[in-house]
């Protein structure tokens, strides 16, 4: 990501142009009780909604985002709630992830195809990966306008075929809290035997 893009994200958070969600992803909520407790990584964490939910559920959490402003907001909210999270500012194009370290990795609505192999390498044995991204569609939906930030149908299945796919769906839905329509691809995958 360029320095211009980083500064733009900082500005959007600081000026209030981008209003981060304060509630965790419903997709994460749906799966959180089934995730292995351990070290979790929240990629492109923004203002920390999912990282904080993982910490509440008992995970040791690392969270990373390009925006120092977003990380600052997340840190303040974590302190207010008495939750410990290792907050990190980094360019995700170049961020090095620890190999075979994470029991859980979440990536919610952030597309970085170059990062996908590093996510697989960062999963611990039997580690779980939760991804939710915007999907290409001709329907009138909210989300990014650039096709670079929308997935092709079944793209995740191909990209993560080395993992065991536990759940996959492509949906067109209206978010209850926001009353906005979205086209989304969701996947839960495991690095090995999920224990069933």
C-alpha cells in the first residue's frame, strides 16, 4: 500500500468520514464458540471490533492495520473495556507473519490476494482461518466499487485449497443493523484435522 493510501485511511478515520462498526462481525459471532482458543491474529483490524471480541472470548490477540488512527481508536476502546490486545501498525503488503503461529486468523472485508499464501503459512497446525470478503455482483450493493476489492465466485476455494474447508458460502443479504445490501463470500478453513 502506498504512503498516500495510508495517509488517506488515517484521514478517513480521524475526520470521521469512515465510521467504523462498533459491533463484531456477525460471521465471527456465528463461529466464535467453535474456534480453538489460543493465539489469534486479526488482519486489517480497523478500529478493533473483531480483535476485541476475540479477546473477550479468551484468545491472546494480535491485531494489525495500516492506519495508526484506527489502531489508536482500537487501543483506547480496549483499555476502556479492560482487554489486552497487541496492536500493530503495518503495511499488510509487506507485513511478515510468524510461521505456524496462529490458532485463529480472521480477515473481515479486506482483500489482499498477495497476502493469502502468508496467511496459510502463519496458521498453526489445526489453526482456523475465517474470511469474509465482498463478492463480485451486478446487484446494487454496498461496498467497494473497484473490482480489485471484490472476489470472483469461488475464488477463495481455489486460493485456499491446501486447507480443509469447513464452511463456504456466497450470499446476497441485507445487514440487519445497517440496512444495507451486501454481496459476500465467507469461508472457514482449517490447517489439518478440525477434531471431529
